[in-house]
C-alpha cells in the first residue's frame, strides 16, 4: 500500500504534528495514527517506510522492542552500540538540538556515535543527510 502523507503541520523534527484530544497536547501525527488504528500507544512508533510524514498505520510499527534492546545495553550488557541504534533513535539524535555530550549520556551511547550520526557519517540512509537518500 502507498504512503499516506500527513497534510497538516510539520514540526521541526520533520514529523507531522497533530492534536491529541485525550492529553490536550500535541502528538506526532504518525503516533496518533498508530493509536487510533491499533488502540494503544507504544513508547516508540517506527516508520517501516522511511517516510517521516507518512501516517499510513500499515507502515507504522511498535518500536518498543528496539527500546528494550537499548535498555539492556544501558543495563550493562555487551551489545555493540552500532547495532542498538534504532531508526527512530538515529532520527531523534540527528534532529536534536541537544548537545552531543547530553545526547550520548541520555541514550547510553558514545559521543563519537552521536557525532557521526549528526555529521551524516553513519546512518545517512535514514537521516537523508546531505539530501541524498540511500534507500
Ligand atoms: Zn509510508
């Protein structure tokens, strides 16, 4: 099925922003779409189509599992930091205005990893850094 582009307001992070009547706060359009379709809202909603503005619920998936992996990494398990970077996290870091040091601390990954994501040296296929989308 085709992507369903969100036609409303697009926020700084590149995601559509919508109003959540339940919490009376703004919510990412794709998260709201996921909730309306599946009846629950996971902490992380991922796009399987790599299209930030897509709100087709069939293109969205519960990304909580990647967060679990991240959590086990934080808990001290030996997992290669390169592999714990979920797409959602990479995009979050890439679009974030928070300092590299804070981001690294917040997500339990090295400053080098954060820097490489921000500079578009890694995960360029997800961030679309430099305008070239490698997918
Ligand atoms: Zn899509």
